[in-house]
C-alpha cells in the first residue's frame, strides 16, 4: 500500500515538472520571422535607394524587427525598420550624422 502511494506521488510530481517545463518553453519561443534578411534588404532598398551599411534582427516589444542602415548616394545615413513577421515598414528615419562624417550644407 505504501508502495502505491509513493508511486502515485512520484508520477504526479513528474507530471507537474513536465507541465512547468512545457509552459516555460512556450514563453521563450521567439516571435515569428517570415521575412528573411535578403527580402528585408530588398524591401528597404525600394524605399531608400543606396548601399546597405548594416543589418540587424532584434526583438522590440515582443516583435522581431529588422533594422537596416542604408547610405544614400549623397552620403546620408538612413535607418529603415521592417517587421520581420509581416514585412511592413515600421519606420524610416535619417541619421543626424552623415556617413563618414561628411556634412552637406546648402550652396549659396
């Protein structure tokens, strides 16, 4: 009788541990990445023509985001953020400093 009680307690404990591990694993799964790096770069270059300087895939607010830095023909550095799941462009912004430290003032 004691043997049955011990086996039942051990089985219940193993079930709880297995459930806890499964719940933790589900929480640590990264957000979906449907867009590969090449497709993200192509999308960014359609919006901002130039040369890709840097590409990063990061998690922001639970979403996977590509951050792509592009240097335009006139030396301006731009950053394009793209949602890695949907391919939607989230943000396009100019960097305050131009690439390589060149500044372009107005001619006059």
